[in-house]
C-alpha cells in the first residue's frame, strides 16, 4: 500500500469505503500505516536490537487485540 498522499483519489475513496464497512480492515490499514511510519522514520535504526520483537509481531498468530476486544466488550 503506498503512503496515503500517493493514493489516487479513486483508491483513497475505495479504501475509505471498505474501511468504513469493516472495522478489522480499518484497524489493519491504520496499524500498517503506523508501522510504515515507524520504519521510515527510524530508517531501520535499532531494528537489529529489537529484531526478536519485530519478528514476533510479524509472525505470531496472536496479539493483544482479541484480549482487548473481549475485555472491553467491544467487537
């Protein structure tokens, strides 16, 4: 996914419509943008030090997301 300022108007509208209809996709889009921003701003700095955490975040099939939804009663 390109940075938001590089999306065409059509792609931007389409992504917004899809995100409006599916909270999971909206959350995925937002988290992807946040991760991309962190990686761009760090330019990879300190990734080796935190590689285990990065690898776990990208590969493990679970996160605190389901727990948060259950504990707050939101879904």
